[in-house]
C-alpha cells in the first residue's frame, strides 16, 4: 500500500523538495563534521598502516602526540562543505526519484517492487550527489595525508587544480567514490526502510507515536543501516583514500586495478573497525536529524510504500 501523509500546511513541488534537501544537508554536514577526528584516524590507518598500526585508540593518541590535538580536525572545511552539498542532493534526490519512480510504475507495481524502487532512487540520487562531493573529498584526503599541502578548503582546491588540473586533481577519485557511495547509499536507504518498517510493526502506528518515539526508531534503523552500508562500501573507500593520496601515472582504471591487486582482500578492509563505528553513528544521527527537521519544516508529505 502506498501512503502519503499531509500536514495542515503542506509544501509541495520545489518548496517540498527544497525542505527535504535542507534537512538532508544539515544532517549530513553536521554529522560528518563532528566525526572529522574519526575520519582522520580512519584515513591515516588506510594510507599508512605501517606507521599507524596500533588500532583506532592508539592512532588517536599517536596523532595527538606527534601533531597536536588540532590535527584531528584536519579537513573539516571540505568535509562539512562536501557532505552538506551531498546530503542535500542525496536525501532530497532520493525523495524526488522515489516519488518519480512510483508515479511511473503505478502504486500497485510500486508496492510489489518497493525494494527495486528504493535501490534505483538511491542510486540515481547518489550518482548526482557524487559529482558535487568528489572535488571536496579529494581535497579532504589530500589535506589529511599531507597536512602541509594547504591551509584549508579554498587553498587546497586551488593548488590541486593548478598542479594537477581539474580532472586529475579533483576528479581522479570519481570512479572509486561512485563505486563506494552508490552501493553505500543503496544499501543504507534500503536497510533503513526495511528496518524502520519492522520496528514500527513492533511499536505501533507512527501517526499515533510521540516525537521522541519517532526519533528513537529513526536512530535505531539508521544505526543498523549504517553498519551494513559501511561493510558493503569499505573496499571502495580504501581505494578512494589511496588514489587521492598523491599523483599517479596511467589511467584511473589501471591505477585502481593496481592498487586493488597490491592491497589484496585483507588490505581492502583496512580501517573497517573505525569506519563501522563512524558510519553507524553517522547514519543513526543523520536519519534522526532528517526526520526531526522534516517535521519542523512541515515536509512530511513524502510518499512511503508499505505492504
């Protein structure tokens, strides 16, 4: 069954999707920004496992001891800006493409094929979002791997373009970021939808629940979704960190193939522990913030599919 909830004052069209986008932007920007220290540690472990071989807690202490506590916030600017944009396009785009796909196949077909609707809507939204995210993620990784490369977001992007050009400097990681983010987002949204539906079956009718109960359901479903998504996307995340560490020769495909071969199966999952913690927490709070902000913004008229 396809259901649409409508508050007394209901934004529609561009106004509705702008609210979805803003809620997603704030949720992603804030959560990624707050967890910048965890991302710094995860990236260091991926890029230099010989130096940073003491696990997550040990690497935190090692970075603070050798570079100071401020080093844990390296790349905060591109992290916040990149995921603010990506969050707007991902969450707002998911709502838009989900509704578009439902309208194109009809309500009955959508109910029978809801998993496919979720997967395709998430994939399209994330691919578009990655176009905006890629230059900022490339800058973040370069700042983390080479702290003296630049002073921040603007100077980092400027130097990358000047020395390596737009494509190789800012978009050399587009392939791995798509291979990382698209499966990540597809699994994240599908697992969230399934987990939240299962939780609501146990809790009761969402329309009758308090806002705190709704937030708790979103947190729990988001945590489950984040853990699954982290595991699915970990190999591509490792390759993304490696390919953005420094300049390279040859095509992107050949470089990725060489990196994957050199790393091996175990190497592709370097930093998985910190990333599971980071992504699990991020996803939990993203969905909680997104749900709360949609309610505050009056953007509760999105389409949902329920059996």
